[in-house]
C-alpha cells in the first residue's frame, strides 16, 4: 500500500512539473514573439493560484509590454505576491521597478533585504548605488561603496568598474 502511495505521489508531481514547464514555455514563446496578451492569458490562471514563476513572469511582461498593455501597478502587485512568498528574484525585480518609477527609498530597502543572497545583479547594484552611479537620489557613500565592492569580490563577482571606482575614489582609505 505504501509503495502505491509513493508511485501515485511521483506520478502526480511529475504531471505537475510537466504542466509547469509547459505553461512557462508557452508564455515565454508568446512573449518573445511580441504576443503579450497571449502570454498574459497563459499566465494569469497560474498567477491566481499563487505560482511564483507565473507571478514573476506576468509582472515582467507588464513592465516590458508596449504602452497599450504596460501596467506598472499590476506588475507591482504580482511582484509583491511573489515577494510575499520569499522569492529573491521578485524582490530584486520589484526594486528595479521602484527605481524606474522613482521610488528610490523603497528600492533601497528591497536591495538591502536581498543582498544577503549574494546575487550578482543585486551586489553590482549595491556598488553602483553607493558609488553614486545610478541616480542623484543615491548619495555617494564611499565607506559603503568600498564595503560592497569587497563583498562582491569575496563571492567571486568582478566588474571592470569596480577597479575604476577603487582607484578613482581611493577606496582603500575607506576600508
């Protein structure tokens, strides 16, 4: 009896994973072809079920879509639902959405929350923010700039600008 339960569970989960892969592929293919509404129609039922991948893809489509379909409010809603599930990619993308809509304080809070994951894009963003590259809102903080460059390097992330910042701002004085 226990073996039958295990087999049933395996079959159920493999069916779920195959369906998961199919909807993602279908939505991504539609998105790449510029068929935004079709991609949205594929993803919305899965997003309503709270499936993280669907939430993130749907939000990304609403950010990327042409002006007639683009909807930052819906993108924020879907990213937040994925963030509530603890997804670091959704946190990062929501932070970038906040930056693009000039909500810098909220972006900074999210970037600080997700920096613990040592994600390459996030750590690079922290360096650029604290080195004063992104926007005048982010005041250059050379102590933080030095810290984030060292942190990025400690996990194997290198960027040609890091060396430039290090020399130009004499960051060895801020360690």
